């Protein structure tokens, strides 16, 4: 059996695809694969980018995208990135993530698969559309935009000061409950959110363990924490050694405070 098929079948037995209803949802991945670039167009934030930058065509978008993703590693290495201030400044020096995430939201099967999977988990919870959801480190807002399009009205997004956060404020404020600046003064409250999501974020931080503690404290008893915190060995980009050093402790904390539904990915806070 080909490895990809084996992984596909194995994943179909995990939460939230373990039930009959979950199996039906899982077929959407096959539909997404068959439709390719045209699949799940509601995920695309390209129209928002074109509107904000006053672009008249897809060709203009792809030209700007190609220019925006050049020199990314060189920019990271152009100055010290040892402190929180240095790292935050990096995300104010470029708008590459807006263009990259917009491109992926329209053209990447793998990226759309991640967004669809997260949506399926939230859908499986049977939340009302007014239950609060937080996307921590949401970048250009692809996930929160899709959740809002699917009817969720109490979605918050949080990120550090950056071009992506400004983009979300300008294009999605009317869709979201709150757009939160992570600056050390932010307050997520205690036991507030039904679901907290953090995808491809913690590996870029200096204190992922403290961030994880803060997020779990903001999660309701019985609420879900969806996390994507990969192992990284490339520190020439925006990944940090400190994040990798604290990664094991962050997952130990999650296993102590939460039920582990899917290892290194999905946790339910203990009641």
C-alpha cells in the first residue's frame, strides 16, 4: 500500500474523524484534492489582498507575490534577532507573510487541508456560532476569515505588531469580535474560550512554554487547544533555538493539564 494512502487511512481513525459523521467530513479532503486550486474558494484571502493593495488582476497579484517572497532569509540575518524586540521588529520590516499566506490560501492543497482540518475539529465540538474562539498567532487571518465565512461570530485573532496584523485589522475587523495586539499587555482572561488555536506560531517565539501556560489558562474547562508546534532545525529563517529548547516542556505541560486527544496536536483541558 502506498505510504500516502496508509497515512490517509490512519488519520481517518483519529479525532474528529473517528465517528461516522467524521468519516463523511473526511471525504472533503478527497474532494479538495480532486478540485485542486479551485477547491474551497471561501478559504482564499486573495480578493482581500487585491482590494487592499488596489490590484486589478490576478496577474498583478502573482507579480507582487513573487517580488515579496525574495530575500526573506537575508533580511532575518541582517541584524541581531536575539531579543523579543528584535524578533517583533522583523515582522514589521516586511509584508511577505501577507502575500505568501494569501497565495497558499488559494493555491496550496496542503495549506487548505490544514485549515479544513482545524475547521472540522471546531465543527465536531458542536459549538454555537456565538461561542468564543481564539486564533493565537493567526498571521494574515486565513483561518479566522474562513471561520467567519462559516458563520462563527465570536472569533478573536491575536498576533504581534506586524504588517499581517494591520492587514487583518483593515480587512476583517467587521468579521471578527476582536483583533488583539500581543505586546505584553494583552489579557486573554481566564477560562474564556471554547477553542484556542495556535498553528505554526510557537516555533517563532522565545517563550513558548509561558505562552502555552497563558493560553491554557484562557481556555474553558473541557475546551479544546489545537496546536501545530513542529520540530525545527533551520535557524536561519525566523525559527528560534529557544522555542525548540522549550518545546518538550510545553507538551509536558499540556499533558499534565489536558487530555491528549491527538499527540502533539489536539488537547482538551481537564474539567
